C-alpha cells in the first residue's frame, strides 16, 4: 500500500507564519525547507511548544513493525492519532497493511494524499460522505475501502443512500461486535449475525469481515479487565468463524481489533485465525489497528501498553516503546514560594488521560527539577507547577521546563505544525523536521 510521495513531500514548501504556534518571527515567510536549512534549535522556538523526538519515533516504528510481523498479524495503524501524512508514509514504508481512520472527513484527507487502502473504523451513514466513497470506488479500481455496521438500521440507511451510487459499486462493510456498556457494536453474537446476514444479502454492500474495539471494555490491566478483553476477543473470533463456515464471505475476510492498550491480547486470541492462503475456503487477514504506539507517552499508554519495559519479555518485542512527545513551557510567574505558573495550558497540551508530568529543566545544564515537583492543574493557557517546600529558587521566571505528556491523540490535535527534535534528551536539541497535521 502507498501514499503519493510527491504530495507529502510538497508539504515542505508551505510558507510559515504566525498561524504556526511556537515558530519565531525569523521563520515567517520562509518555507519549511528554507527554515530547516537555517539549522534551528529548540531554544530558537517560542514557548509553549510541543515536540516530537525523532529517535524515539524511529525506535517505536521498528519495534511495532517487527513485533506485529513476528506475531503473524497485519498492522493498519489508526491514523487519527496523528493525522500526519508524513508519519502515515513512514508507517506504510515500514510494512503497514493500510491506514485506519475514524471519520469520512479523515478518509477524504487520506485520499487527498493518495492513500489506497483505508479502514474506516466506524459506521458511514452520512449521505454526502457515503456517496463520495462510492464515487471513489467507481473511479479507482485500486482503492480499497472498508467501513463498519453494527445494526440493521445502519445497513438499511446505507442501502438507501447508495441507491443513487454508480451502477455496480458495492461498499465493503465489516460487522461490528461490541459489548455491554461499551461503545458502538452489536451487543450480542446473535444480533451481529443478523447484521452480517443483512450485509451479505445486500445488492449495494459486501460482507468484508468482523471488527471491534476491545479498548472500550476495560481501562486497566487488572485481572478483571484482562478477562473482559479476552472474552470479547474470543467472541469476535467465534463470529468470524461462524460466518466463514456458513459461506457468508466472498473468498476473503478481515478480522480486526486492537487499540494500543491490549495488542498482546489481540495476538493471543486472534492471530491463530489468520489464514491468508485461504486453506479453508476463506482467506482471513487479521488486522491490528494500534495507533498510539508510534508516539507513545509518559502517561496512560506507558502504564497500560504491554510493549513497555516491564512487558517486553512477555510479548517478545526486542525493546520497549519510548515516549516520543514532550511539552516545553516557560515559567512566567512565581506568585508564591511553592508555585510556578508555566505558559502552556489546555490549548497546548493533553490533559484528558492525565496531567503533564514535570521531568527536568531545559537548557545547556539540563538541570533536574526538585524532587516532588508536580503539575496540579491546567488552565486554558497556564500550567500550575507545585514545588516542594524549600525550593523557592527553583524554576525561576524565564526558565523552561520539559513536560512528559499523556495521550498522543489529544496532543497532536492542538498543533498544525509540530517540530521534530533529533534528541529530546540532548542539552540543546536540534530541530530536524516539522510534522504537518490535519485536524
């Protein structure tokens, strides 16, 4: 699968300006390539700023590509995590089977960059979007597209919308299985089977497989959480096998699950069903859709992913994932002895899966922070950094603090252009690239 390299490369010609947060006036009017040619460093940028660590991303990319290949599953990374075509290209070049997206608008962005295999991990009943997809399928025989349906009403609405679609176009649809108190998805196997039958019988749709999202059923790795995920994945496998045995697929099928919290369990319960040679009459591709692995974090995913330092021996990965993003914020006020206000806030940094974690001071000395320093709150444009007693001289006004972050999905969406550093641990990191995002 591929992207249009020319369109992605052309992003380097975009002119920079004040609409790009953190970039200094010295960059305005230059193209991305021209500004990079000036060899900027982190301290040439304004604060606050979100950065990506090139070394960490390269490592994470290799870890996940090798691990999924060894596990016998395909990888269709969830592109909505970054919405960065530059990173999608790297994932595809590392062997990704395709790119997963979450909305039809994201699919349209993906197509504008030449993506030719997209899984929409969602239902598609928007009339304009579904007709657009039908036209894309009619006009480009090499375009592979898949979406989901979890109810008979969804199937009927898709059929109604597609009445005006080009003759002969059939949209591939996966039946989505959910679980009690989960998100979308048919709540029982019998309901899912009814949906699959309706897709199979449709003149406008084709049953393409079974899909779901186990991350909606647990939020930790307690025995109870892991048991719930395993049970759900087993039911996904049962549904797929039943549909295959009943001849409901047209020779090939996709079985897909997997966020970034439980990819090991997806492999454990579903990888054995992969049969791309079609030895039993149905060619089955098992697809993992993890998205956050590429950037990883210092918060939620660092605590739940099996591909961290504590889980490498169990999963067989050759090394752990590394946090590949950081926030950098400047102290702008010291109104109390134990409080520093930094210039980053909710508009700049993620906070839905945990507050930023202060890691160290920036600068040539790379000074540590006082033990016990903690972020207690974010306002729109301020971070409350609480300091232990006796550290009044720490974090003086004008100094910069590096913050570890949680949840890349809600970090990237706050930035249109993200600086990439050669090494976020260096004394004076160098800016080696900029990632364009499309949110």
